[in-house]
């Protein structure tokens, strides 16, 4: 079995371990995230459960696609989104809040290395061209930045509404 296929299998398991870190540690991700982004504090635990179930299904389908075909685009995309989440939510959030973000450890030791290794392996083995990898990288980062933009817009809207009340 090639390293890429092992990484493809590892990605959904890394996601599950990441969810255990986020939600298994007392206090947990939801409390931390609502302190980090208070405008989102109306989102319920059920919302986060659904988001994570959907994401796990997407990551698993991406892994299966890569296992049963010679196209590794899907697993590179999935791992890029996970690594971007680790960077823009967990690492940046930890620096901004000066507190432990549940999920940062698995993001750093699992998501980012899996993603970087997939980029290196698919490029050096000529499985994906450089321009495709660059596009995937930018799209995954833009998604996280778009979420941040939406949050900032929501925060400004909430502040304006609070001033009017």
C-alpha cells in the first residue's frame, strides 16, 4: 500500500481523533469557540454535531475515492480544508485568546502533517500538477477567510443593532 493510500485512510481517523479532542475534553470546543467568537453563541451543540457528521462523511468519501481510483484530488482537498481549519481556527484562535483551543493538538500533529505529506507526495510523484495543488491550497484558505469575513460582518451587524435598541 502506498504512503498516499495510507494517508487517505488516516485522514478520516485523524478527523475522529480531532473530534474527540474537541468534544471529549471538559469545557470543550463549543465553550472555547463561543468565548472566541461570542456572536456565534446561539449555535447549539446539535449544530456542531451535524457539522461534524457532515464533515466526517465528506472526508470519508474523499478517502474512499482516493483508495479506489488513481485520482487523489479529493483527499488533498479534504486534508487541505482540515489543515486550514487547524491553522485559522485553532492556532490563530489560541494566539488571540491566549487559551488552549480544544483541537489544536490534533490539528498540529495530525491535520497539518497529513496535508503537507499529501501535497509533497502527489507533486513529487506527478499525481497532481502544481497549479492544481496551488488552487486547492487557496480555495481551502479562502473558505476559512470567508467564514471569518461572515463572522466579522455578523459582529458588526450585531453591534449596530445593539446600539439601536
